[in-house]
C-alpha cells in the first residue's frame, strides 16, 4: 500500500508550515484534529501534548527563540505499517552538523490525529552560539 495523495498533501503542508515558523502557525494548526496528540522531544525530555491548544502551546514555545536560517528538508515519505513516516534533515549555520529524524503521522479524514517526532541524530551544540 502506498501513501495516498491526501496523506502526502497533509505531510507536505505540515513541513511547509513548520519551515515558516511562527508565521505558519495558523496553517499548521489547521492540519491537526481537535483531539490530536503530539509527542515530541524538544524540551529535553519526551513530552506528549493532548488537544489542539496544548499542541499550539508546544509549538509556540519553540517559536519564542527561533534558530536563524533554519532549513527543514524532507528526505523521504513512506508508509510504516499504518502510519506515514517522513524522514527529515534540519540544518542551520549555527548547528555543528544537521539534526536528523523522522515523524510518524496518523492521518484521519485529512487531519493529523497523532504525530510522533523522533530525533535520530542530534549534534552537541554550544547553546551560547544559538542566539
């Protein structure tokens, strides 16, 4: 079974909104179901956010201190069982090397019902340089 056109469209729109940062907030939030679940590792520990308001707040925290000139590239989109797996690379001049990972999407009725963000390669970063 292949990724459907609707699923691929949701994934493409998700990464486009993510690349836009804070300016993409409304477009990003429109992709999530009201009762969606987001699991992410960016606060230093894996956290799960339930519902659109909690998901919005999670993303707003990342937008408070944006990384300058960040580039988010989608390397591959496939099915992983019943979930859509999107492998990505995130780079920026302040990173000593790119961050790599994948997202696992459950998409129902054209909306993200569940999203798990997994970082597989995280460079050691000097936080004094990321300002």
